[in-house]
């Protein structure tokens, strides 16, 4: 058990007074704050508490690794050399300033996303379509910028926009079928869901939180600006090193909120007494937690009805060298088909082995294939795009985010009617229970930047509340 600080001492006394003797004796550990989930949001919250130095905390993670939706994977070349790739998040955006400053602090470095050479597309867009898409983007940016940042439900048109899908809105504005298809492809690349499902208000909120639709779409200067040399999970691995003694690998199953203190129950049977709890995960995963007493109705319905993601399959293929560059190709392709959605050049150091990063068409048909059959189909399509050398793969790795335990896919964009219903019910604390995670971020929601800033926000809320509590005890 950790050394008991001032505030904790009072909590222990209160718990002793309020709990039956047998219940109190079941407590296996105590701390000030329990953080649930060691993805970037939970680790960012933990780092704030660590730097603040005033409160003890524990970070509980259900999987046997930190990083959540970031994971480093290794590809092995024929010569035995290993190459790191990102199974989950990979890109650092040009305006992801909190992420960039964390990378700097942790001694991690970035490199510009390779994009020199020709990008393979379906061909030049007719000028009329280009013009229409320019108008569409300008209109989306204009409407998005009219939303109050972080409170899109307060917009004058909020209910109207939330009660139609993105596609409904486009059709009501007489956009052409080609423009609808183009926006659908673009939105699927960052929200992993079709525009027939997503609330128009949610899309505007997402654009507002990123700054503009171009920020979401472009590589250089946008969300796909750079990659982390050591791999995106290295942020979490470096934080794990700093916070080592505070991290435990155990799934939280239940939280009892007794007002002045909470009891956090884990799968292993450990029972932790604490003052505050921060949940740092996708809202839909809160369904797995038994809250006692139950969360208030508005929070509960947000948890119960938050959309789960389709998940997506991301793959990497290793070659002896980035052979596509010899043909003047960038390795980037945007030709959606039944096998692939897009490809990027995932090569880390120039002159070494080449890596193609593949966003797989995550349809039921592709999921139904065996790993080797899926790999074969992907190589066949890569050969059509980049030439016969694509068959000479030295290694292949993939992650299907629908299958990863304790995750809910990649993104969980809200369907119609939900954003105006849920509002900020989950962002707000409930008693001693706080919530964060990229879905609850104001800036760059859905991204690593959003995860980090929401973790900082939750930690600041907890520190403020505990400071006030401590002050009240002295008055
Ligand atoms: C394929 C893919 C590509 C992406 N690409 C990018 C990109 O290029 N750039 C970018 O910025 N973002 C990208 N993202 C998004 C980015 O990964 C996320 O926004 C960010 O990592 C989310 O962090 P988080 O802490 O909010 O949630 P998570 O990473 O999901 O962390 C939540 C943690 O909670 C844990 N947990 C769940 N239940 C429990 C429980 N009961 N008890 C204890 N622990 C629990 C989970 O195991 C997990 O570790 C991508 C995501 C995916 C999947």
C-alpha cells in the first residue's frame, strides 16, 4: 500500500466509518485518483498528476500494454532487420501542438510524411466537379465556423443539422452524385463511416474542432503532416517508463461512488479506495462498467447510445526497397475498390526497406477471408497500382480494430439526433467521477491531439476539485 497523504487519511477514516467492517476489510489498495485506461488520454491525465506532485494516483489498463489505439508493430525483412510500423494512429498534424510538445519533451522525433512523386487517383476531376467541390468545402467551413467551439448544440441551426445525415444535407442542397461520392470517400478516410450514417451537425463539429475540412484532408500542413520515427506507441511507452510504479494491468469492472470516496473494483478482485476516478476511453466502452449508483439518465443514455465504430483494418507490407519511388510514384493511391481504400508510403528511413501502408476496405467480404487470402488479394491490387514488384513482399502485418479487445474500433462518429441530445453530458464530471478520451475533446476530437488535451482537461478538473476539498478541510 502507498504512503497515505493528508487528504487520503480523511478518506480512509470516512470509508471506515461508512462501510461495514467486512466491506472495508476487502479494500486492497488506496490512492487519491484512479485513472481507467492507459491510452493517450489516460496517460496524459496521469502525467499531469505526476507533474503536479500533490496527489497519488493509479492508472489501470485492461490490456497487457499501454497505448490504446496506438500500437507499434514490427515487420521483419529477409535479412532479419526489423522495421517499426504503426498498427493504429500514425500521423502528427501540423497544428497538433500539445502532441508535438509532448513528443519533444519525451525526446521522440518526427519526419515529414513521404509524398514525393505521382499520386495515383481515379484520374483528373472534370473542372465542373472541382468547382463544385471547392464550393462544397467552402460551405462546410463556413457552417462549421458558425458553431460555438466545443458546444455545437448551441448553434442556431443545431437541431436541424443534427436531424439529417451528411448525405441528406448534400441532396437538399442539390449537390451532384459525383460530389456526394467524393465527400463520402473523404469523410470515410477520417471518420471510418459512410455519410449516410453520420449526423451533419457531427461532421460540422468535427471540422470545427480541426479548423477546416482541408486540415482533415491534406498531408503537408494538415492532419497527415508527419510520422513519429519511433512509432506512435512510443509516446505511451515513454510515459509508461516515467509512470511505471503507478500503472497496473487490470480491467476495471465496477465503481461505487460513496460521495466522499469511491471504491474501484477490478477483474483481478482488487478493490481500490480513492477520492476521484477518471475514465479515459471511448464512451461506448463505459457500458462495461457497473456504476453504483447508476449514472444519471443523461449520462447513461449517452453511454448506452453512443455509436460503436465499424472498425477498420490497417495493413503494412514490407519490401526490400521503396520500389515505387523508382517509377516516380509517391506510394499514395486514392482508388477505392473492394479491397483497398487508400495506400501511403510508410517507409521510415530513406535508402532502407520500403513499406506500403494500406487502409483496407473493411467490408464483411474482406473480413470473411483468412489472413493469407486477404494478404494475397491486397498484394494483387498493389501490383495493379505499383507493378509486379508488389508481389515480392518480405513481410505483412495487419490490425483489425474491430477485433482488438477493450477497443471500439477507430472512430465513433455520432448518428442523427445524438449530439443535440447528449450535449456535454459526458464531458461534465458526475460527483467524483470524471470523463475524458478523444471523443470528448474540444480541439482535434478523434485524434491523438484530442486524446491528450482531454486527458489534461480531466486531470486539471480533478486537481482543482481535490485542492478545493483540501482547502475546505483547513477552514
Ligand atoms: C487505425 C487507426 C488510425 C488512426 N490514425 C490516426 C492518426 O494518424 N493520427 C491521429 O492523431 N489519430 C489517429 N487515430 C486516432 C487515435 O488513435 C485516437 O484518437 C487516440 O489514440 C485515442 O486515445 P484515447 O486515450 O482517447 O482512447 P484509447 O486509445 O482507445 O484508450 C482507451 C484505453 O482504455 C482501455 N480500457 C478500456 N476499457 C477498460 C477497462 N474496463 N479497464 C481498464 N482499461 C480499459 C483500453 O484498453 C485503452 O487502452 C487512429 C486510430 C486508429 C484505430
